[in-house]
């Protein structure tokens, strides 16, 4: 395995008196494909929010490339190279697909022109034919692709995809997986939070399973499928 790019130590998030997450220790390697699974309410999105800076953890630390980023703001973490796509895509309405990328590009540093960068990213997710179309005309699959494109404009080193395939058909899931595999081949670490088990198992080199805010299992896809704790969480005793 290559070097650790992202490292969580003792991370906890507490809402009122309810501990939604933690304590969690988790290291992610540069260029890794990591899957995160767990039932609804397990703390997966809260974990992502602690990594991306929506929340500061109440306890513990998040290091990125050796630097403590636990207390820095979300847009600065994004600029360092941590990006995420949202569970529910919300494109800017009244704008074209291309314009939807030019908005986040205003906050990024890019070599060359922003329009060129936007076109290149749209091509990488298979939306080249739709650049001039209104975002309202996109299908569910195309909305997911635009959401990924939006997360990719800043050239991240880590992409966190929060349920990027929910509601898609098997063929559409394959398309999104192929985009994420290609991105990973270009060197980007991809953290996939996903309920679609066959997709996350096919994609991930390593899977971690959360339940009630705790990391309860780690392993390869085969190990996770055979793990009694994971089976208990998903299928009962
Ligand atoms: P998952 O993404 O695994 O479904 P979440 O991280 O969204 O789980 O939620 C974990 C737990 O924390 C849930 O019980 C949820 O209701 C609670 N929670 C999440 N965000 C908040 C918040 N902002 N305020 C209070 N409780 C929250
Ligand atoms: Mg969630």
C-alpha cells in the first residue's frame, strides 16, 4: 500500500447528548478505493462531514497529507484536495450543464482556461453531448454525472462519493462505476459510501462497515461478506 493521505484518530461527533459518530480511527491510502457501508443512521454522512469540514469533530483529529485539518473550514479543505459529491444532486437551475461547472470553478485555481477545464471534466463523466443543455433536462443518471463532475473540477486527491448510485438501474450503476474506476486509475483516492452492495464490493479494495457511529468491521469485499458482525447488522441474527 502507498502512503497514508487521510488519517482520522479518535474522531467523535456528538449532537446534544447523542453520539452520532465515534470514536473512529481510520487511515486512507493515496490512490485507494475504499468502500464505506452500514445501515441508515450508522454515521456515514456524519463521518464525511467531519472529513470535509461541514463539522469540526468534537474530539479527535483529521490529518490530510500529514497536516491537521480538523479545525479548518470546508472550502480550504476542498482547496487542499478533498472533494465530495452529495447524496441528492442539486444543480443550479436556469443554467446549462457547462455553466453549472463554471460556478464552482470560480472558487478553484486551474491551469489554463476555466471553460477548457469544465469541458474536460464533463468529457470525463460522459456529458460532452449535453454541455449546452439546461440542467433541468438531465436524466437521473446525467444528474449523478453532473454531481460527480462538480466534485471533480478542483482536481481533488480524494473524492468521497456519498451514495452516488442510489436509484439507478444496473446498467447505469456500471456507467458510474466505470467513471469512478477511471478516476481512480488517474491516481485519485475514492471513498465510496454505498448501499448497493454488489457495486461497493466490486469497486472497493477495502471496505469498512459502520453501525451506530462505530467502525465494526474492516476487510476485503470477500472478508466483509463473510464477517458475522456485518451479517448480523444487515440480516439480523
Ligand atoms: P448515515 O449517513 O449512515 O445514514 P448519518 O451520519 O446521516 O447516518 O446520521 C447518523 C446519526 O446522527 C443519525 O441517528 C442521525 O439522525 C443523527 N444526525 C445526523 N446529523 C444530525 C444533526 N445535524 N443533528 C442531530 N442528529 C444528527
Ligand atoms: Mg448518509
